[in-house]
């Protein structure tokens, strides 16, 4: 009886040692999609991991990988979802100084090639940029807006207007102010 | 007058240097009346009080009193309003003008940095309004039947968010009547290195750059031709306007023109303009049309009303 008990303890110890030694083999490496936006990582032994890990997206029960959302065992391909704006396009900060720059952000589902245009207070187009989307899903897009992107060092203080266009249809618009 | 024109061309040459500081964008560049805009925004030949925004010497065309109002909305967002009144006094003509561009409900944004926000999205935390105003006080006198002079004192006010900008400057203008043509020469914002100064921390003053405009009115029977060269923000801009008064209906004036203008990034744009003026018992109703680039709303309409009596 005692021999059987020792054998059981030995088995437990052996399984524990094997588990610890083999977990690096099962843990997945850092997975990035082409936008370097979504990160999926399963690390069963984070104590053994020497690589720095910055969590930028954490979601429980749901995984989003390359445009496919898995939730409650239901698989939905977001690439085939009809395009729609989920968060209105906004500049942050607004107002801002051109020398400091700002970020332009909007949320959407689905996939579309967008065009971003900015107008001055006289209705002149002062900036135009294509925002091509690949087949991958972005929950929230952020684009740095500064002198370099604008292509001009000076922008007079005032109010400017922007539109987001998809295939000749207006999908979003807004206004922002530039400080002197 | 010829000497003045030569001096004008000389000034254009010496000022053709690149702009380093940020220029203050003059809202009056849009145009001060539908009648002027319809003629390619050729300045100085508007017969109502709003001519003070173009060339104060042009006030000689108004009689005892004159008033003018213009209103337009650009891209359904920017409301432009101009109001001008003038009157004749024993020492010359006096006029006052107000020009405003206003925008409401501009979002002030913030970032959602809360732990629940996985996207760190931007959101609107409030709204503010924008108002850019120009006040002009004008004096006009005539040296002779053919040579007219005018001067403006301009105050600039720029208010939005938590910022308040102020500046002032002067304009000068001459108009010379010749048997073949009328010449208009104006210089706006002539004070050297004048600026609009802001009260917000870290704000840089914006330069009030001079603008020089030379234009002409050449009547050929019932057709009137208006060529113009303007030096604005150190860039030459050309315009030409046409007007036609049918002899069978003298109350009506058909307008057309071509105008070059600058965007806020100082890039040259050109447009055609069309317009119509109806003059009934001294009340002048004007309409002008101009195509603009704004997405799907690329038509701009201007309306103005004025009277000279």
C-alpha cells in the first residue's frame, strides 16, 4: 500500500517537472498582423519569458485575429461586414497648434478604401489623403497629423473642415480649430 | 497716376519673397458684395458703401448716403456677414464697415484614457464658437473731378476657444477717371510688420501682410471690362470681370468673371464667377455664383443688397 502511494507521488512529481520543462514548447510566440495592431499571445509561463511584452489590446472570451472575431464559439468574418463608422472622426487635441501636431481618429467596422479631405474657411481643399484599408479589421484608426503630413509649415489660426469619403459617399465629417 | 502705378509694380517686385511667419488670413478675401464677386472679385467699382472693403476711394461713387449688406454661408458651416454704411459730410465722405466670419459648435476633444477603454478613442468633451471680425472706419475725399482718395483704419478681432487676438492697420486707395478707363489702386494693411497678437500662452502673432490691387474699368458700349492684378500674401493674382447692361432692360446687369484666389495654405486656385444685379429705384439686389471644391456641395451662392441715395 505504501509502495503504491509513493508511486503515485512520484507520478505527480514527474508530471509537474515535465509540465514545467515543456511549457515553452507549447506557448505561442508573439503574433502580429500586417498592421502590427492586434497581438495574440498565449504564454503559459510568463516567468520564463525574457521578451518584453506590452499589452495594447486585451479582451476576455473574445479573440480578434486578422479580421475574424471569435466570440462564444461563433466565428464572424469582419472583412465581410458592411462598412460603417462606429466612432465619429475627430481630431485630438482640438484646438491644437500645427507645430505640436494632432491625431485624427475614427472607429469603424467593415472594410473600405476611404479618402480624407480638409477644407479651409473659404471652401478650398487644402489637404487630401487616401486611407486604404487592407482586408484586416481596425477597431479604431489613428493618424498623426502635423506639418510633415500637411506639407506646409504654416496654417493660419482658424477653423478647418474635414470629410471622410467612401466611393463618392460621405461617411463622416467634422471640424477642428488651429491655434496661432 | 502713372507714377503711382510704377511704384506699385516696384513694390510687387521687392515684396516677391517667400513668407516665413504665419500670415493672418483675411476673411475679406472672400469678397465684400455679390456684385463684386460676380465680376471676378475685381475691386474698387462697387457703387455701394461696401466698397470700403475694396478701395475706400471708391466711396466717391456713392451719393449722399449708402448702405450695403452681404450674407453667405460657405460649406454650410461658415457664416459670412458684411455691413457697411456711408454718408457725405462737408469735409468728405465717411463710412463704417463690419465684416464677420462665424462658426458655431466646434468640438473640443479629449482622449478616453480610462481602463475600460481598450481603443483609447477620442471623444467630444464640449463645444466652442469662432468669430473673426474686421471693423473699418473710412474717410474719402476727391482731389479733383478725376482723382479720388480714400483711407481706412482697420481693427481685427479674432475670438475662439480661450483665445483673443487683436490687431490694427491702415488702407489707402486712389481712383483715377480717364476718358477711356477708370483706374483703381489700393493698398491694404500698409503698416510695416503689423500683426494680430493673441493673449493665449505660447501663441505666436500672425502677420498682417499688405495687399496691393490695381484694377481698371473699361466701358465699351453696353459691355464693361474689368481687368485686375492683385498682390496678396506676396503672390500675384489675376482677375477679369465683365458686365453687360442690356439697353432694352437697363435695370438688369449680367455679370461674369474669372478670379484667382489663395487658399489658407497660400496655394493658387482659380474659378469662374457669374452674377446678376437688379437695380430698382436705387436699391441694388445682387446675386453671385461661384463653384467651390467642397465635396458634393460645390456651389457657392452670394447675396447682397445695397442702396445709394
